[in-house]
């Protein structure tokens, strides 16, 4: 089995239906009818139904323990598929809305990472993410909290949410603060919005990685610029196809980006919602073992882990 590493997965988006049922039962809730099909998978028809399902699943969360159990469950499953490292996108917004203190939330995530390492040998880290459509002021406040309460497993800052709201420059103060304090930075761009969103991200934010970024393939000059800079794309083919960006894997620009010299990684995004896993992404990439090991190596090199951890993981990936 090829060792794998992942840089782009959302904590709440990693909740499988079985865990959603368990969380609902634990918290005295009922999952809405029609959310989970007869085959045990989430029922999705389009992007809007995905958003609705995602929101319904998130409503099962009530305690800090719930968030930790999600992380542990994901790390356990990823380890079974050969993953040695996972950076998880974790937003403090939902726990805060539930009245869970930032420190208590991080403690639960830390316990999950430690348990998974002890049980499966996998390493986990946290990227704190702001929600773009909530605005730049909330993003800056979030980074200020992150900086004021540092945690050894919080290694980066990122931004998800509606790519059509605001522009990257609006969030420059938040990203600059995170960067200046030593955190790695990544941002979702070039997924549902075209190459212009990637141009704006690399121009106005101190990012070394782009979440998705596949729409860069529509602009040859941008592809050349990404290759020149060594900017790493966190590519999620299964997610892109499930959401209708591309009709199938043959049409997906993964191979074109690789051929143009762009550094790419493979990731699962919101795996149970898109009927994928990290292992599936590696299996269906249409690449040989040498290329897949190279992608895993790129993921570790582009990760925000400390150098000692990176070197240990790279030794695991080398054949």
C-alpha cells in the first residue's frame, strides 16, 4: 500500500453516516428522514442538497467530545488506507456557536490526534479556517484568538466558504497576522470561481498552497506562474466531479496540471458526502506508483508540520 498524506479535508465534512447516527443518538436528536439512503450513504442530488445535508449533519454536534470523535474517526479510516499524515480544516465558528470555548475544542482535537497516533501510527495536525462569507472582521478576530492561544497542533490558517463573496485582499490583514506569527497559509480558490480567484489569492495573500485551484487550468499564464512559484494545489477530483465542475475524471485537469509542472496533492475534501476517500482518490488518479509516491511526498513537503516531523514522514513515504 502506498503511504499517503492529505492536506485538504474539512472536519465536519468528514462525518460518515454511521457516525452521524451515533452522534444524533448520543445527543438525543433525530436525523431527518431522507438524509441517509437505503445503501447507508448520504442522499445528494446537487450542490444545494449537499449544503442542506451538510448542515443537517452538523446539527448533530453538541459537545467538544463530538468534534474530537469526528477527528479520531477520520484519522482511523485514513490510516487504514495508508495515510501517514492528515491536516484537517477545523473552523472554531460552530463550536463557538454552541458555547464551546476555543481551548476546550482544541483539547478535544488534541486528544483525538494523540489517540490516533497511539492506535494507528498516523500523524494529525489542525488548520484553523475562517468562513469567507462571514466577512474579514470575523476572520481577523479568529486569527487574533489563534495567536493569543497558541497550540502545538495548530500549524496553519486557511479560508473556506463562498468563493464569490468578498475578494482575497479583504482578508489580507488576517492572513498577514497568521503568516507573521509563523503559521502556514492556504486559501480556497479556483473551485467554483475561475482563474481570476487564484490570481487574486497569490497576488494579495501570503499563501504557499491553494485549496482546489483546478480552474487555474483554464489560464495557461496562470498555470505557468503556479509552476514557477512552486505553489501547491490541494486537488480534490472526486469533490469536483460530484459538484459538477467536471463530468468525469477524464475531463478533470489533474493530469494537465501535473504535465505543466504544477505541484499537486490528492485530497478528499468532504469524503462521505462525495462518496470518496483519500484511498479512492489515489486509486482513481490514473497515475503509477512512482507518481503517487511523488504526490504524497509533495503533500508532506508542502505541509505545515515542523521540519522534524516532515523528515520522519518522508522516510516513511520513500520506497
